[in-house]
C-alpha cells in the first residue's frame, strides 16, 4: 500500500478506531512512522466503561493530530439493538450478537468522520484470526468504497510484550492495566471474553472470566418478578415505568446480573472457518429476547411465526458475518417490522438462579381466546367440526397408505 503526502505537500489522513488500549495506542505512532500519515483517533462509546477525557488526552499525547469521542449509545440502541431484538437475533441459537451488532454503528461513525475530515484511510485494531476484521473491512467497503483500509494488528503481528517494548522505546504514554489472560469486549448489549484458560473447551470457565453477573448458585434464594412492556416489538419500560432504551438496558443489565442471568459458554463457528470457544455475559439481552419471543407467541399468527424463525436464523448469520449494510439485511428488517405491528403488551418474567422464564403475558392484540381453549364452562369451540377437519387433514396419508398396499416393494 502506497501512502504519503497529497499534491499540496500535506500528509494524508487516517481515521483510527481507537479504544485507548495498548494495541490502538501504539498504532497511532506506527501509522505515523510506517505510512507517514496524520492520525485522527476516534473512540465510539457504545456502552463500554471508558473515560472520555483520559482517552482523548492519551491519543493526543501519543501523536494524533485530533481525537474525538463519539457517544453513540442512543443510536446503537435505536438503530441496531432494537432491530436485532425484533429479529430475536441469536447466532447459532445461543449468542445474542452483542459484539457483532455494535460494529456497524462504530463503522458508520468512522466513515462519517473520514469523509468529513478528508481522510483517505481508515485503520482498525482487528487481528487476522477474528470475525471483526471482516465486519470492519466489509462495512467500510459498503459505506465508503473509496476509502483504503489499514489493519496494523493484522499487518504487524506483534505480541503484547513486543507492543509494550515498542511503546517504551518510543516514550508513548500508554496505560498498562494488570495483565489479564483474556480478550474482552464490552458494550450495552453484553460482554464477551476469550483466550487464556477458555481456549481449553473442556475446562469450566474460571470465575474470573466473568465480571458482570453473579454465579447462579450465589444469586438470591427468592425469585424476583419483572414485567416488561412492549410496543410494536420494542421494549419501552418495566414494572409500569416508561424508560428510554439506554436507561432501560442499563437497568435490566443490573437486575438480571444480580440473578446470574445471561451467562453463555459457546463453541462457535467463526466466519473464517475456525471454531472458537467464547464466553458471554448478556443479562439484559437474554432477558429481553425471552420476553419478546413470548409476546410474539401471544400476538403473532402461527404461519408468520414459523416463517419468521427461519428469517431470524438468516438475520443472525448476516449480522455475525459482517453483512449489516447489505441489501438482504435491510429487506429482512422490512419483513420483520411488519410482523411486529401487534407485538404490544406486557410479559411477566420470573428471575431465579440464572434463568428468566416467562410466567405471564397479556396484550390488547392477544390471539389467545379462552372460549376456544377452555375445557370448562364457556367452551365456544365447535366440537362437531373436529371429525371433518381430521378427515381432510389426514386424507393424503390415508390415500397414500391405500395405494402403497398394492406395491410389492
């Protein structure tokens, strides 16, 4: 890749997805020295525990010509988490896509800033073995096809020790935390953890790999009941109290974590063909998906539900595989939105020792009719219709059975 100066003699610019950690901190100097680029460091807040002032100050001290901290939490919830929730998005039926669904909003902000600043490049800290490199590269290609991509950690394979030595040799003011064997990512929708002891799939996840949730066995000995209210498939509050999306997810994460809800241990299939053992803590996500699916059972027709389950699987794969900005995901969103017209009402959940079980539901659009379902007084079902229905329903099997009797096979 050829880089350098513009015709005017000015350096070209690169927008770096900046976390404030070791890798992206040393990348600021590396991009400047290796590619002769001016670096604009951009940290996008999607709910991770960052310190805005500290991140900006560190990026500038290392050598960035500009540093921005973008609070994208509201947009993350409205435009990315809620569509995924309406799709009940769970990769391989297990993982609520907490990391995967956060990448598109980060990418969108990076591309917007690159275009505003006249940058020719975007850089990210993804490695060559993970899914994130695909999500970032394909997302950037989709939104800014004219932009070039640099991945320092993919191009410049460096151990943690080598990165620390590089920082010390260049007098970079990096913040070294206590060394952890894990690679961790956090946002509003969940926390992911990999590497270290987790690379042995036979080993039970060590307790220090979890940070958000209580051990289920240490959770309260009495269940807690919680009511989640939905409007057109979107949660709008709990226990009768309306709340905005960021506040609601934050509060439900706190409540569900106390009950040990949302721990996931999964050997998943990465896009690049590698099986990877990951653990996740997604307390609010697990709880909200359980409640949302239950509200759908009450308010959505059987054939629509059955078809939607296949759509949900495809939707989850698209998001996991970095195709958020593709036409298919956008088309599936339109179908899913149409299925949510009457997904309005309240679900009562029982939280106890790691589980969030739906134990009650009600809706003005409920398709449940007690008169049709009851075996007691008030039964309005036409019992005489059952014989005729069963005759017609079983007629293909009956016809085939009579025909097959004639066969000698």
